[in-house]
C-alpha cells in the first residue's frame, strides 16, 4: 500500500507546531514507519503525483485553504485511480460562523460537501465531531460514507530543559491556559474570572500563564494583557514555545484551564492530563469526552463559575492534590503511534474494500 499524504498545512506553517499542523506532522512520522508514504505539498497541480488504483490519497490537514485541491481529488476519483481518506477536525465554522470572517462558513460548507462526496473514508477525532458531521450529511442530503472516530495522540513532547523563554516561571505558582488568542478559545472568561478573584483576594500568590500565538482578531485580548492593571500583575504571556519549553510549562503548572466555546478534540486538555496535570474545562463538545471522570467542567460563558472553580483549587491544596493523584494514577495517555496504528488498520480495510 502506497499513501500519498498531503502535507500542505504543516509545510506552510511557521513557528512551533500546534493544532492541525501538529497532527499532520505526528501522523506523517508514525505512518511512515508502517507503509510507503509519499508526502506532497499542493502547488496548484497534480503533475508531481504518481499514483495507481491501489493508492490512498490522505489528508489530515486544512485543505479548505487550498483552492483546487478537491479538483485534483475529484479527477483522481472520477478516473478510478485512487481512494481518498480525510480527517474532519471539526465543523466549527458552520456551527459558529460569527467566529470567522464573513462568508467563510459558506465556503467551508461547500468544501465539506465536496469532501464527503469524494471520500472513501472520513475520520473524526471525537464522537462530538462525528455527530456534527452526520447531522451535516443528513441536512444536505448527501450519500452516506464510512465515518470512523479515532483518538488523537497526547504524548509527543520532548524532554524538557532549561530555557531562557520560561526561566521567569521557576518556582512560581501558576495555572495554565494553552490556546491561540482568538474568540473561540474564550480567554475572555478567564480574564474576567481573574478580575473577580483578584477583587475577592482569592488568587493568593498564583499567576495565570497564557501560551498561544495570536489568531483571528486577537486585538482586544492583547490590548487587555498590555493595559489592564490586574492582568498585568497576574498574567504571564508566551506567544510561541517549542516542545521543550511547552512540556516544562505544563508539567510545572498546578492545573490547567480550557474554557473554549467548542472543540473538535481539545488537544491541550489531553496533553495536560497525560502529564499528570488536572484540568478545568468547558462543558461542551468533545471536551466532555476526553476524561469525563477526571476533568472538572464549567459553563463556557459563566465567569463567576470559573472564578469559583479556580478558587476551589487554589484555596484548598488538599483537594487539588487529590485530583492530581487521581489523574496521575488513572489517566491513560495515547501515544501517537497508537493513533497511527488505528488509522493504518482502517486504511487497509479501505484498500481491501
């Protein structure tokens, strides 16, 4: 079996790998150890591709960003010269169009319709995304296609080492939020919770550490970090950390918070738990699937509830230690190799028909 794997998303990415580019790179690495993989970067044509009827064209990336990509896939399928597998990360642009630029939801929906029609197998990172996808297929009267849920890896950080970037955190007590600075990740509710806790004198000597590059329309968030007196005292912000620094920052956090409005999976939650760090997460979408018995869930939009949940762990270290012990003892981490094993098994089934 030869796999032609689209790597356009990660090849155009700059900075530390996060989100979809990280998934793409991890799966390229591990699948390459199981079969022949030819990585390709879409350049507007298919002239550099060589394939036959037994090949798989695979994408784990953001192909909606590459005009003409589906034209190539559809031509291949029309000529019966390959089979197509795609990982649908989420349907957030359709469910929450106001989080994106105008008309992006319409373009995304058109891309998704064409992807469903072209695919021999669609993968989803959660049951939540799978339900959303099935609902979309039904609403648009699309033909049924095989859909399988896979669990993404959460073990992939390298070993930590000292770094100038995070040296200022040494010995500090802090809780952590990882995520691109944009509306969907919902930093605002945590910033509001910080203000509540500061005014109630419940933060003690804790800080919030925020890690994430600037995303879609981050201006208000970055302005708050620069100008709000409470946030200037209580928040440490890092825009880009490599794997070495990231693992260290997660490991040394007392706990993590993840208030996202909606997630296809929520990798920062899983990666925190894999390193033994307790998490307070929003009570929506796939965030309810990752580790429901180990994660404390809070309404995404309720700043007071977030303040109360954070204060509960800051003010009661015994409770926090019990939660940390439970995470360390019972959370079962998922190596990326295991994710690749499952994908490889499914792809062999597609080839066998």
